[in-house]
C-alpha cells in the first residue's frame, strides 16, 4: 500500500458524512456530518486547493509518512506519533523559532527536530489528554514555553494559559485561540490567519470529529461552527485521521 492524495467533491463528502450519521446516530456524528461539507481540508502536500483535498493513507505506509509543508511564512512538518496520532512542528525560518503542536511522543519530536536542525522554543497544547501532552515534561527544556487551554485539566509545565480569542505571537506570525470545546471541556485550536492554517487537535478530523468525552452536543456543535466560519481556503491540521 502507498500513501496517496485524493481530491474529494464536497457533495460526495457530505453524502458520506450523512451516511455515517444514519449508521451511528450519535450527537457528535451529527455535528460532524452537518459540518464537514464546509471544511474539506487536511494533510495536503501539493499545490491543489486545500479546501478540496485530503490525504488518504493506508496504515501500512503511515509509519513512513513525513512531510514538510509550506503554509505562508511558516514551515509545517507533519509526522506520525504513537499508534494513530500526527505530530506537528511549526518553524519560522526568520526568527529560528519552532513550536510543537501537542506532544504525543517526545522521542518522535526529538528525532524530527534533529533531522531538520530546528530548536524547540514553544509547545502549543490543544487539550489535556495524554496523547497530546505526554511529551511536555521531557521536551520542556530551558527556554521552551508551554501554551495551553486555561480550563481543560492539567497541562504539564504550562506557562501561558489561553482562552477563546486570546492571541499568541510566534515568530513573525500571530495565532488566534479558538474555543473548540466538546471533545474535552476546554479544548482550543490555534488559527494562524496570515498563513491560512488552523491546528485543531481532536475537535475535527478528515471525516469526523473527536469523541465527545466531556462536553455536550450543543457545545460541540457551536465549536464546529466556529471552525466552519473560518475562510474557505484555511488548511485544517488534525491530530488523527
């Protein structure tokens, strides 16, 4: 099996999502189905429109998947972690700053940093689950600051708690914090408007959304609508497929 990039018609994706709802009839699935027809994006490594493409990768090839994507002024590296997570590093070549978006596995992040010659300066956590903060303590060395949700349980080593509409300066870019609670109560996403990218953790996947562990269906639906209202050319980076 090989990794491949698929262009998906929006109507086809919407039909697939509705089928999921018919099969499972769960509030979270309903929210996902109503949402995904507006936000078809993720994991694109070509110049194809990010709103019309997502990567379909077979599990056999997943462990060999590593990409370096360009998103405006920022470089984004995507790589597999644990059994089904994706790790992300964001790099600003001008300032030399590098941010880890969540930390599923410290070893995988260290390997990717060494391979690219980048030095970690920031950790951006989306929520408190261990497959997103498990590497914080090991990766937080001198000079590394941890940013995470203010109301979402324990974030190891957190220096800067963030809430909806807060802003974060990273390199020459600015990120806006979006409340996407539902999967967990205080889950946040990081949106870089100038670079047209959003890192959404487990709030949204390519064909679904994270399980509703702590939040409510109305809360989750409100979160998905916030993501839906982003510009149509926004690239969505998910933590799982």
